[in-house]
C-alpha cells in the first residue's frame, strides 16, 4: 500500500481527480488535506467518503506541524499538490491570501517532503526512492499571448495578476528544490478547465446559473478574450500520466486545443439551453457586457505537443462534446 498526499481536492479539479484515481489505483491510499475555504466542498467528494482507501483531513497546507504529522502518521510516499487560491478577481481584491496559500503553502509542503524523504541533497532515503512531488500550476504564469502563438514549456514567465504571480512563485520554489536538493519533481501547467463540480463563481457555471434564473449574464469588456478550454477529466488523466511516467525535473503543458472567445462560450451555452430548457425568449437576450476587470489577459492557448508526443496523452473530449456533458450535470444540480 502506497500513501499519497493530495492537497485541495475538495475543489473543482481535485474532486474530479480523486474518484478517478481511487478507481484506477486500488493499491493507493489517498490522504486529502484541504482547508475547505469557499472553493472547497466535501459534497464534491460524497462518492469517496466511505472508501477505505480515502482519508480526509481538514487543515491548512501552511500549517507545518500538521503537514509533518501527516507525513509521519501516514508515511507519505508521493504528493500531488492541487491546493491553491485560484480566482483572479479575488486576487485583485485580496492578494495577501494568495501569497500565503500559493507561495508559503507550497514551500511548506515541499520542504517537509524533502526532509522526510531525503538524507541530504541528491540522496533519497532507501525506502523513499522514487517518491515524487507533482505540482499543479496554470497557463496564467506565462502572461498573455498575441493572436497566433501558443504557450510552450519554454515560454518565459510573465504573470500579470497577483494570482498568476503567486503561482509562478510556487513553480519557482518547486524548481529550486529539484535543482538544489535533487528532489524528484514535475510541474503541469493547464489551460482553463470546465466540467462538473466547478465553483459557481467561474465563467461557465455563472453563464448557466444566470441563464436558468432569467438574470443578466455578465460578460467582461467586449467578450473577445480568448481561452483554451480543457475538459476536467482530460486534465485528470494528464496529471495521472505525468505523475507516473513524466520525466523528472520536467514541465508539461496540458491544453485542450479548444480556443474560444467568451462570446463564443456564452453563445454556445445559450444555444444548448434554448434546446434543452426552452423559454419564451432566447437566453442570448440576457447577455450583458460589464466593465472589464483589471489586468485581464487577452488570450491564453497551450501547446500540448510535448505531453502528446512524449507521454501519449490525448484529450478525449472536444469542446462541443464536453460542454454538453457539463450543462447536463448543472441541469441535474439545479434540478431543472
């Protein structure tokens, strides 16, 4: 039995990852450390709570004493680190929380892991050879793009918000532990995720929720900001692949090759809702443009060639199939 520490998996991506991972690897014991801030919800993990291979611990990744206790108590032999403050708007209003969780929290985790697994730099303890620290990051660390280029693993970091700056900082901390101590680390940078269990504040759930309530659907600026959309389960499969087969000290970008403007997103969702839950007027009439947010990057798009060619990953969903599954899940959630 191998014990793996997962952080922040009561949130959106992690709560899709846990049931997938439990089902695929019955030989793993998963320990989930989550503070359950506004974005974390144990309801997201209802299907796992009675699984003997899954343990939930409520706590803060910045709490060194707790993290040390977990490593010792459960003899942790791998870390997959999801936990992060991640909403850009919130980072603009309250950047300090993002620095504390994303930077200090990541440092605490990797420093405890290094001391628990290793005798000294570049020397793992006999029983901990192969223990890996997998850090989940974001494409936002690369900044914004022109109209044609794609983010690759070699793209220079140029974060534009307190959120992306805190994630870039945490990436650098992980890199430093690889270079300085010889820790076995990998980093994955993903594009915008969508799918079941996403927090209501995010773009796609907001569009669905507001439309069904007959309320104005707010779209920032001119609605032409472009994101590359990745179905959450495809992201989970990419994480699994990198954790198990990715080359040590490497970064892998995970993207869906599904670029859409926010206007295209809202138009697609409203078209599907017009078919599934028709009303007297089209939901498109609810679209409202609101003042753009500060530091709003114009375009993100990921080149996932390295992950595809080196590790054989391929997204199973394109946006047209994934968005239908997503809407159906929310219709069930909202009992429509």
